[in-house]
C-alpha cells in the first residue's frame, strides 16, 4: 500500500516518527527521497497524489491550515476522491482549533486525533492509523461488496443486531440446546460473516492458538504474563498485515461486548471456537473469505 502525507514543514519530524512505526507493507511517499533534482514540485507532487497513492493522509495543525501547499494538496486529493468514487482523504487532527479553519464540507468527516506526541503516544497512534488503513483496504478490495453504501450501512446494522441476539442465545443455552439455539454450521457462518475484518482476524487467530496450528506454541503462563497479542495475517487481494490486540487476561472482552458472543462459562472459546474447529480446512477458509493467519506472538 502507498500513502501520501500532506503536512506542514514544521510537522515533518512527527511524520517521520509515524512512518517509522507503520508496518512495512505501508509505504509513505517522501518528497526528498522521491523527487530528483530539477523536477517540477507542483507536477511531481500532484502526480504522486493522483496516480501513485492509495490514500492521502492530511495532517491538520496550525501551520498546515495556513499552508498554501497543504491546501493545494487537499484540493488535488479531493478531486481524486471524486474521480474514483471512494474515500481517499483521511484527516489526522493535531489540535481542534485548526479543524474549524478547513472547508465546511470537509469538517463533516470523522478524523483521527493525534494529540499525544510522546514516543508511546505516537506509537499508539501509528497502530490506530494502520488499523484504519487496513479497514478501508479490506472494504474496497474484497469481492462482492455492495456499491450502495447507504443501503449497506442499514443492512449491516440490522444484521449485527440479529447476530447479537442469536449469538447470545447460543452462548447461553448450549447445555440444553434446542433447534432454536443449537450452533449449526449455517448459524456459525451467519455470525462470522457479520463480524468486521478486525474481529474476524482476532476470532480466527484465537482458534489457531487453541485448536489449530499454534496450539502447542504457547504455555498457560505465557498467556497470563502477556499484554499484547500480535497477529500476522494475509487476505486475498489485500496482502499481508499486522494487527495488535490488547490481551490483558480476557482476550475476547471486546468481541463479546460488541457482538454478544457469550457470557459466563459458555463463552466464545467454549462454543464458537470449537465449532470452527469442526469445519474442514476448505470450509474454514471459505467461511473466513480466504483469511489466513500467518503467525501469532505474545508481548508483555
């Protein structure tokens, strides 16, 4: 993936720090490295934005909103966005006062705040930026996506509401499961298909750790002493990515909170991971749309 950072000259050290914390598969266009002596700046940068970049990250701070170059780059990027018909410009906000100085139509967008400029803060921001980029790439790269975004959003909301209700019934009632609550392959497929891609990655990685290829890799004490699960994975037409999960004792806290996947002793590991394990390799790959977990590692 290729990204272009639009920023003021004052923010260049911050941009370099962010770049250094991004995964290797995210390549940033850097002017002094890309431009040759004698090249026309305007032509070269416009070409980089419109023809060589998958996304433009506009870093908004006091100097950026006063910069003619940044405003020019934003104009080119928004023109490109209209041409390709998808989100192309991702705003990063350094301070709230600067947001109000941008074009009003642009202020309606969700932005990614970057206000903690300490080393740990920038590292955490870089992780969130990488996750956002992956979410957009997976949305636009995977096959059979709906083109009507408004319809898709309504459909997803309804589908997730149904999933929460169904998954909660299944997780709470497996001891005395009935035809209405038994976890069949069809119901599992419905639940998995309703998860966003980050949650799918987490779900499949925990299956691989408990029942799959990594089941003998980790000792119980490793799980107890670790705070971060690092997942390396591959998606068709998207490539290889890295995703970090806050482990902190209960690896599926966020998943259960968002989707209602189990409570108490019948939690997601006892019910849903076992069901995934009963699938054949071909069935599992199809259910997760070709997602492949390459490696899992734990860090303190």
